C-alpha cells in the first residue's frame, strides 16, 4: 500500500534488559487518584466517578531525551506517576482478571500546563490543551511484569535538581491498578500497546528550563531527564 505522505513512525519505549522495544497505541491517564493531591488542587475524590483523560502516543518522550519547555504556558508542572503497559486487551474486564493484561511497568511524568488547565476548569472546558501537548509524557524504559511486580509498599518518587518533590507508597492510590484497568475497559476497548498513567501524589510544582528530574518506581524503573 502506498500513502500520499510519509508514514509516521510508531512511538515505542525501550525495554530493560532487551534490545526489543514496546510499541505504543494509546495513552490513558487517571486524575485525582491520590487523595492528598486532589486536596492540594482544591478538589475531592469521587471514587464512584473516576476522572480519565488521554495523551497522544507521540507525546511520549523516550530514551532520556531532553523535554522542550512547551509553548503557550508560563506554569509547567510535574506529576510523577507509575506507568502500566498492557500486553493484551479487552472490554468489560473483571477486576480479578485485569492484572493478566499487564505486560510491564515504568515511571513517567504527566506534564501539565497548569495555567491552561486552570482556565479550562474555570470555563468547564476539556483539559486537552493542558495535558495532551507535544512532549508531555516522558516515560522510562519498561520492566517486564515477569521480572518485577510493584506492591502497596513500593515507593514512587520524584526529585528535581536533587531535591525530593513528590514521594508516596503505591498503597495510597484511591483506585488500584486492577480497578483502573477494569473501569477503563468499560469505556474503551483496551488493546496491547496501551499505556496507563496511574495518578500522581501530592507535591506537584513548577518546572523551569534547565531543571533536571529523577523519577523512580522503587526496584523497577528510573527516569532521568532535563527540561530544555
């Protein structure tokens, strides 16, 4: 088959301990999945109605590349999150079977143009321009679920220029990974190659050009980078 323009490259992530890569399909995110973060943003957690949004797969920044400071904002914020990569999919997946869809885990940043998000919230508009911009999702190399499994005591953390900004245990999540997958599968048909950002803890703050970040999902993955 021929196309009238060059075929876009398939976004992908490196895999720890392998020269193969993980191809990306969609990027799903859940908001307000840590109660303290919801409170610091002036919101409350509604467990019965989780908040989801998406980023384009080509917004993922890989292999430790610099993250360009985005246009149209003066208030870029970091949000460190555990990232789950799916190796299988489905619709209406029961919670008890949800973990079987997971291929592996990583750590990433849900970068947010906070000033644009505040405007969108005030006008009851969607968050797309605040969340789904270019280079808005730096993600680490993935570790296969056959090699390591996070648990409630696994530490998720982010340091900026050597100072800890965000830190939590995964047990503080409002919705577990299995619950997130199950709920998402009632809204979308999940497929292999999907990524899920699982929410950020309290401590979000602004990033500046030149800042260096170190994100870590304890014992599983690390992400180092710089805002250019």
